[in-house]
C-alpha cells in the first residue's frame, strides 16, 4: 500500500458567494484528504487577465496515499460541483482548486505538473500555506514555504 503524503491545495473564488464556495470546497476536500488543515481566508486582487472581481483565497493541507492524477480528478469534480466553468483562460470562477504539492513528488506531464509551476511566485498561495504548513518543503528548490514567502518580500 502506498505511503500517505502531505498534499497542499490552493483554493480561490471570485464569483458569487465566495465564502460559501470555499466552505463547500473545504468540506469536500475533507472527504479526499485526511487530517485537513485550512488557513484563514484572505481577499486578494486578481493577477493578470481581464478586469474581474477580487478573489477570496485560502490554502489547505491534508494527507493522502492517492496518486496525484486521482487527487487532481477529485479536485476537478469538486470544482464542477461548485459550478466552475472554463470559458477562457484566467476567467472569473466560482471555485478554483490547484494542486500545489504532493509530498516530495516531482511530475511533469501534459496533464499535471508538480509542484505547481507558479506557486513560488504567488503570495496569495504562499502566505496562507505558510500559516498552516510553514515547514513544508518544495522538492525542486529544497526551500520551505516560509523561505519561499520570504523571497517574495
């Protein structure tokens, strides 16, 4: 049986009842990941793309032995249940779940890249993640979440 690994997830919503969307996602993530810890919610301005409403962001960390592709499929199902649509890249969304880290796995495929390729540059991911998992290590750089966040300052 595969060993359980820490799984880091970034959550965001900028359409509709943002808080309700994030609470729904957290409840569903609790069915996929054990020992789930969730950061506080923080409002952030959108980065790039067309003008759109501000986001409510958070991070969650739990444990799973599931393969990353299965985790990603579960997250997409949760997004779909939250009425997520994808009309164009960087479109406003009711719910966005990004798989950030899965233990020390490094994956590069057409469907999945781990760690998430842009998480090191996103304060709206690193700050909430540092709140709940400051010592989580990026397997590519060898730096902790706290160290990555400090590099942004």
